[in-house]
């Protein structure tokens, strides 16, 4: 389990660094204003203020409650967190380790939400859907946009 822990640490650091970097680049485009980001996302969505209101995607309230419970409680059951209980010999250390992982995952989820709004604002729904109907290309397309577009260098950020 020690080797697995080191692999998880390396993966977590790489993913968090990339996500933090993209989030900072994105927020710098909007002068670190969450309001400006949300307004731009709503405008680009074509739905206006309804884009930021609940009920646009989930019309069935049971689906919405299920999503909320899955996000709130499901994180604790992820293998990355459950594995923490088997890597330390003392129960107190296991709880501390799991709490750290839950905090890091929570931070990551907040940043991915911000990146989702950034993709809606800068890339646009039509471009995202054209690349992949499920929308799974939103983050790479956002990274491409933040880097200056196809064939452009990100050197201007350094």
C-alpha cells in the first residue's frame, strides 16, 4: 500500500497543479471576478440568466436530489479516500488522512466547476458539442483557448 500511496500522491499533485494553473489563467481573463465569469457564461450560453438558475438541465426533482446526494456523499466512497484507511496503522491517522483527501477533492471539484463555467464562457456550447456530443472535450478545449488557440504558444503567459 505504500507504493500505491506514492502513486496517488504523484497523480494528485500533477492533476491539482494543472487544474490550479488553468483556473488561475481563466480567472485572470476575468480580472479574478467570479461575477464577470458567471455573466460571460450566461451570455455565451444563449439561455441568459436562466443558465445560472436551477432547473435548466434537471427537470425532474428526483434527478436533482440524486445528483446532490451523489456529489455530497459519493466523494467519501471514492477509492482514493477509502484507500487512506488501509495505509496507516492508527485509526486517528486514518481519519486525518481521509479528511485531507476529502478537502483536496473538494477543492478540485470547486475548480472544475469554475473551469466548466469558463468553458461555457470562452469556448461555447456549440464548439464543445461539435468536438464531443457528451461534452467531455470542454476542459481540453478551454486549455487550448487559454493557451492562445490552435498552433499558438502559451509563452505570452511567462
